[in-house]
C-alpha cells in the first residue's frame, strides 16, 4: 500500500485542513499527518480517528533541524513513498527542501492551495522577501509533482516562477460525502419571508466581508427583508461587529463564530456570498454551500469563477453588482433552481479529488522525475 506523509503548518479549522481531513477519511492509500507548529480542532479530530498516524510537533520555528530530524525518522520508520506539503510559509519550505535532499528515493509533492500575489505573499522587507522567494522557488524546483487546486492558481505561479517543463497538474478540491447525503428542502421560493444570506470563512481583510455588510445595509435601508449569518472567526471580527452597529443593522446580522456543524447553518440559508477581494484559489466553502442548495454569489476573482462554472449569474465585481444580484433573489427575478446548484457541486466530490490525486501519485512513483532538480 502506498504511504503518503502530509505536512501542514497547523490543524486549526480552514479550507486546507478540511480538505486534508476528508482525504484522510476517504482515501484508500495510507496517510500520515505532521502538524508542524500547532494542533487545533481538525488535528484533534484526525488524531482521535487514527492516533498512530497523526503527529503534532510544536517546536520553535527556528528549530528546523529538530523538525527535519523528527520527520526524517518518520519517513524511514514508516517507509514513506511520498511527502506532500500543503502549507507554504518560509519555514515550511525550508523543512521541505531539506527533507528532499536527505531522501532522494522519496517522491516530493508541493500542493499549492492559494494563488500567488506579491502583495499577499511578500512583506515588503527586501531581505525577508528574498529568503521567502528563494525557498519557495527551490521548493517548486525540487518537487516531483506540483498540485494546483485550480487553473487560476496554476496561472499565477506560472506568471511569477519558471514552471516550464515542471510536472504541474490541477486537482480540484473535494467536499465530504456528508454534504450530499442528507435530503435538502426546496429553496426555490422566497416569497413573504426573509432572504437568508450566509457567509462561512475566516474574518480577515482579504475575505471582503465588509463589502457584504455594506450591501446588506443598503438593502435594509430600502426595506428589503434580508438576514445575514456570518460563520467564522478572525482578526477582523471586532471591526465587522462595530461596522454592523454603526450601520444600525444589528437586528439583521448574526455572528455565529466557528461552527463545526456547518451543514445545519447552510440548510437554513438561501444564498451564500463569498466577497473575497484577493484572488481566491478555490473556495471549498462555496462548494459546500452549493451542495446544500444555496445559491452562490462569489467575487469574479481567482478560482471562484471555476467553482460556479463561469456562470455570470453567480459572479459580481463590486459591491453595487452584489447588491443588485441580491435584490433579484429577494424579488424572485432569477431562474436559478435548487437542483441545478446541487448538480453543479457534484463534480467537486472528495472521491473525484482522491482519485485524481492517487493517479498522479502512482504516475510519479512509476515514471520518476523527468527533469533536473
């Protein structure tokens, strides 16, 4: 049986972590998981399910030699075939590249879960940015396989780095079977009730949740019946709560915090809005919402258009367009059906993700690396 050692920075709730959790649940090959700098709810769930295959290290970041020794011993003891790193900070790339040098017989995979943008990947400090770019470029160069979660991710890295002749593939993220199993109530009719809008994700500046709140305020001011639930935590929560209070819409906006039972929240919602202001790589929470029959409205950036099939009905470029599209849904002036949304989500099942990923693993094991590292 093929054995894959997966490296992550932490195990706190997030899109990457949820994907890895589902890979661990449903894949037929054997996975081992190393959370380098922190544990968290996802890491705890995985460890409870399979304690022998999950390791949380929590050394100091500068103790990279200690990290390398521990992980290198795991590679030998478990007879690892493939190392796949999922997070991309500088320390992660340092550990990854050193491990590759010590294990020439193991295949190394660099998974890219975010689009590359200088303003988000670099800090503006010449020395630290030079180090970041050096180790990121090196990690890409020494990898036997580079996995991108969308074509948008692939394109942004190709623009920045020389990936010619690199073994680069697109493997879309997939969601767990539980999102398809439970029966869904028909959400086609909104008449005479509040339109229930939901956002699920981190509360950070790049997610643009303030755009959604401002659009809500405009609709409420015009006496439209709308409610917004915000599921998630982050550094911007206090700012967003103050914005809601300043706009005097606190009766229509509810902050739910982190919720692991996200299906229950999606089932009570009609529209899922993802107003990211950065080039989002994929948006796994968008697919989860679609699987539960929520109409998706997403920023026309990064990989989000790929998730909704490039359908203009579900894309917006600014706050004004978001407000106009929400207004159409309130007035039932759209031709979107619940089943149409569910069908669109099915191509992003975890089975499809695992099947494609496993096929690529088998290929690099069999064919080896075809270029100089």
